[in-house]
């Protein structure tokens, strides 16, 4: 593994740093308080190529490798996890999955819009009654002639209220030979599909998180992605790469926590000197720094494995598990450095902590990551 960045990777990271400074940083507090980032950010992300990373230019993508994708995701996560999540879902879970599993027609139909930011994608797996046990989902798609009729509901769907297309997972006919879960690309304006914004989130307040309800939603059979019954494999392969993207976002949170803690500690004085000069404050800061480095190296290893065509699923779970827990620790330590000021939103640590907390929950909780890692090590499934 080469830990030196190439010229292209260095350039794309700088592009992301500049983008965050210009388009995100000035609005972070305002978007968090308003519970919505400005939707125009999606188009801007598309224009700069961040919604097309790793996707072939033939389909409107901007190319690049997975390390470049991680570098951009980290910078976006450093700026605002709500914006980072828009990219991780619309590109990471939807466009990249279409690029891998989709038919030629599906790629041509959806990828140019998703990579340019004209369209937004969302990933519909979780249901009110099935989260960790996603394979047990109950949304049903029943074949009727050349169509499927879908009924059910989806919970906690990132980008849900903004999305133009949902990568939807539904149980197809239970008739012999038709068992299992299948994946569909469903335009969100299809009659029978309704959406409700979920308010009151602890963090990621800028994100349009929604519940989707599907009542007799009719989709053409051509909207199915991958063969019937392969939907769970589609979902798991999307999440395996998605976990790397979450991990990279967490590195960004932890780096932001470190930067903020160091700056504040050198400026704030107590007991006649900068608090940076107190040993226990240095302990807080050095703990954050070690978490940043360890999380980043685990995340880069996943990118390197993917780019070399090697197996990466277990490493992705390790990176996501460690980086998400590290981001929570780092943000909490930074908040401690800020003292009482850490508790109000004019200072960054509180939001970093609120945003970090969900990273240990979605795309598989920390407990689920441990079961994935444990299964790989022992050969025994404890699910
Ligand atoms: P549950 O599965 O009910 O788990 C509750 C607790 O039980 C957890 O601590 C869990 O670790 C533990 N547990 C469960 N099973 C086991 C086990 N076998 N062994 C040990 N412990 C176990 N989903 C999507 O499909 N698309 C999205 O875009 C999306 N975005 C999200 C955005 C936000 C802000 C949030 C909060 C969630 C999002 N989710 C999304 C859903 C997320 O993936 C689920 O919340 C997550 O998978 C956990 O499911 P659950 O909430 O039903 O918890």
C-alpha cells in the first residue's frame, strides 16, 4: 500500500478543501438551525465532479479511484456531515450500485442525472419493523403482467424527501422459484408513493430524512435491477462500499474536532496560561489525534483494497466500526476542551458530536459490524 498521494489525489483533496471553505463552512450553523441545507448545494457538488467520483465518464462520471473518493468524503465530513451524507447516499449507495449492477439501459437512464446533481437518489432498505435484520423486510412487490405492484413502507431514508429515484428493496413473489428480495429503481413521482419528513433528529439536521409509504405503486418489470431474488446481494454489496464512505466521513469529523480543539486550547487561558499548557488538556488532544490517524489508515486500506480488486468487506466493517466510535470519542473530547462553550452551537464541537453519533447506528450498528467481523474470523454466523 502506497501511503503517498498521487498528484491527482492531492489536487482533488485541495479542490474539496476549497469547496468546503467556499460553499459549506459559511452556512453550517444556519443550515443546522434551519434543519435543512440549501438544496442548491447538490447542483454545486455535481458541477465540481464530486457526485461522479469513480463513475465512468461515459455515464457522466468524473472517474478517479476510491482513495480520491475517500479524500473528498473526508473533507465534506469535516465541513458538514449532512452534505457528506447526500454524496455518500446519492453517489455511494445509489449511483455506484447502478454502475455495478444496473443494465445498460438503467445506467443511461439514471447515471448522467445523478452524477451531475440534476437528480438525487435515495436507498430504501430499512423499514419501521426491520432495521438490523434487513433481510427480513416485508415490503412486497407482486408481479402483474409486465409490472410489479409494490406495497409497504421504508423508514429513516436519507435524501428521502429530495430524491428523484429510490433504490428500493422489496420481497418479490413467494411462488416457487421467485423467493427472496429484489432491487428496483423507482421514480419518486410514481403514483402511490408518498413521503413524510422526519423531524427532530439529534444530528444530521440538515439532511432530508424521510419515511416512504408505498401503496399499490406500479413499476415496470424493467425497473428491476439485477435478477429477481438478488436484491439482498445488491444491498449488501452497496453497504460494503458504503461503510468505507461513512468511515471517511467520520475521519473528517474527527479531524475537524482536532483542528477546533487545538486552536481553542492555544487561545483560551485559565490559571494564567493557555489551556494547551495543562497536561490533561494535552491528553484530550493527543487522544483525538491518535483516533484521527488510526481511523484514516483503516479507511485508506479499504480504498486501496477496492482499487486493487481485492476482497474488502471485513476491512470495511472494521474501518466503519472504528472510525464511527472514534468520531464520537473525538468530538466528545473536543467538547471537553471547549468547556461550557462546547455546549452551545456557536462553537463546533457540539454539532460534531451530534452528527457523529448516528455513524455508529446506520449502515449497520457497531454491534452488527462486530458480528460481520466475528463471522469472518470464526466462520460461525452469530446473527
Ligand atoms: P434495530 O435493528 O432495532 O437495533 C436496535 C439495537 O439492537 C441496536 O443497538 C442494535 O445494534 C441491536 N441489535 C439488533 N440486532 C442485534 C444482534 N443480532 N446482535 C446484537 N445486537 C443487535 N436506512 C436505509 O435503508 N436508508 C437510509 O438512507 C438510511 N439513512 C438513515 C439515516 C438516519 C439519520 C438514521 C437514524 C437511520 C438511517 N437508516 C437508513 C436506517 C439505519 O440503517 C437503521 O436505523 C440501522 O440499521 C439500525 O436499525 P434499527 O434502527 O431498526 O435498530
